[in-house]
């Protein structure tokens, strides 16, 4: 069985009952979103398998780690059908990804709100056009009700495009200043889906520099960055690396080391120790900036988090 939460299956129970939850520290609570449905249809598991796995993980012992079910608007009817068949013990938190145009958002949200026993909308997420401006962002805001967070992914340019990079960072700042949450894709099936360490750092600077709050990351598939790295700085980014980088960027980590070092590190024990030393107020600030992380299909091993002392 595959999927971002597949590692939880051995510790879960059917969705109609509930396991005694094991404690999840606030730093990790509700952090991991299931992005299986965003994968190419040729490799993605079926909607029935994704929904079943998500509910089992959410209702299991480590369910406190589980965030939202990320669902493209085009697959929403199938997800609703499968949820109704599964009869979940409580509604699933939903991140709705716009893949059929902004005009389809009102109908999709109407479907979600009409099935409140099955789904609770959390975010509406869409890709920004190359020339994103205030008028387009205002249109996004008009489609998204106040209780739902609009998330916008500015288009990141290819490596080496300095002019395109400046335009991308300007778009990130514009999205944040408008009150939307900027999103960065940190991994995926193509090499171009993985940003360099420098690009991740620039994204954090642009997002935090606005002073407006949250950022979103998607495409992580491991706990800690793994060696070897490629010469251009790409390579699979780690979940702990990103959290430590946010803590350093926000100025709430006691470490004097640069943000780039956190993103580059392959020392999971060192990263975990740094997170252990964060006071409660710092944890709250980090999670305000980084409320959720989308995780791609490769299993994220619970054993790694346990071994690092981040889970009991």
C-alpha cells in the first residue's frame, strides 16, 4: 500500500471506529496533508484507496499528525461519493485545488458546504497566472468565503532565469500582501519540480517579509534531506529542514546558523534537537507561518520521527 500516510496503516483502525490517539506535539499536530490525488492519473491510487487510507490514518493512533485531504475540483464528486460510502466518524478537512478554472469554484464549494457531515473546507488553492496582479487576486478572494483560506502558487521559473526569479518573488510578495497564502512546490515527479535551496530560501524571505502570516509547501516526501546532493543544489527536501528553516527565518530559533544551512542539513538529530529547544510561543509562531505541508506518495516513516524523539 502506498501514499503519504501509508506508514500509518499498521497502527490504524477502520474509519467507523476510533483508536485511542497517541500524543502529537503541537509542532507536528495536523501538519501532514495527503496529496495523493494530485499525482498523475497513471501513478495515483484510486479515489477509494486514498479516502480509505486517509480516514484510517486520521482515526488511528497517530491521527493527530494528519491534516487535510487535498482534492482537485475535478475529483470532488468521486471523493464525496466515496466518503458517503465510508460513513466517516467526523468530516474530513478539505483542501480544494482548482484544476477546472476559477469559475468552477462556487459550484465546488456549494457541493462541499452541502455535505457538511462529510467535508469541512479549509483552503481553496490555485496556480497564479504569469502576470498575477491585484485584480486577479481580488477575483480569487471574491470566490473564496471568509472562513476558507485562499492559497495561490506563483509560477516558479526554470533554474538560471534571473529575471524570471525576480518576477516570481515579486508575485510571492504580492500574493502575501493581498492576504492570500503563497505556496511553493518542493517536489514532484519531475526534476524541475524540486526548487534549489536558494529558491526555497528566497521564497521564505519573500513570504515572511510581507508580515502577513502563513505560507504553504507541497511535495515533501521525506523527514530529513538525504545525501548526496546534486551540484546545483537540488535534491529532495526534508520536512524537518523546512520547519527549522522557518524557525530561523522567523527569528525564534536559538541557533545562530544560517537558514540555508538548515535547508542543506542531512543531520536529522541536530535538526530535531533544535526543534526540541523551541519554547511554546516559538512553536506557535512557526505553525502560524507553516500551518500545513503537503506530502507526496512515498511513505513518510513514523519510525524516523520516533527515532529522532519527535514522536513517542
